[in-house]
């Protein structure tokens, strides 16, 4: 992939989701999807893919270790099949979902828009049920019954 190919894909995405300022998106490589900041980029060491980074929210103090465990479980049980991984941004303490989108003939703005909407649902789930949960609800997540996992 090169800048021109990346620009075509991002332009197609902007057209599909109705963002008129394609130049701003190409310059910042960032869009908002249902209240989530999403970075869209490609890298010289992997020109066969586009990467999106969803910022799901910030982990509150005292919950980091448990959140790590939940992210590991989610990575193993849910996201491994999707070329996606949950991680923690060490600078902000935020949960980030990194999604690798292989460049294929089928990858276009509509496919990316559908994927972004799908992962925004995942982000809402993490935000509502794990990140913003009360202490009592959060303790219930730790019960070990995996009821927090939604496939």
C-alpha cells in the first residue's frame, strides 16, 4: 500500500459514513465512531494492512490488574479470530482495541464502516459493563463465571 491507495480507501470510508472533510481525516488519521475516537493508519513495516485503534475508555485506579485479566481472556476467547487485540495505552491508561484489516479486493469504505460499527458495539459493552461499572458490579465480574464475555 502507498499513500494514494490509503487515501482512496479513507475517501471511500468518508463517503460511506457521510464525513465531508476527507482532508481532515487524512491529516489527523482520526474519526469519531459512536463517541469513540478511532485512529486509522498504515505502517511501512506492514503494507498489507490498515490498522484501526479504538479508544474504549480509561481504566480507573485500582482496577488495572483485573482489567488486564479480562482483556487477556477477551483476546484469547473473542478477538483472536478477528485479528484484533485489546491492550492498555500506558500513556493514558485507556483501553485500546487494535484491529488489523488485511488489504484485499473486498476491503472498501463500506466494509470498514460495518467493522467500525461492530467494534463500537464492543466498545459500548466494555465502557458500560466494565469500565464504568460500580464497585459492586465490578466485583461480580470477577466471580469467574465468564458471564461478562459476550461473543
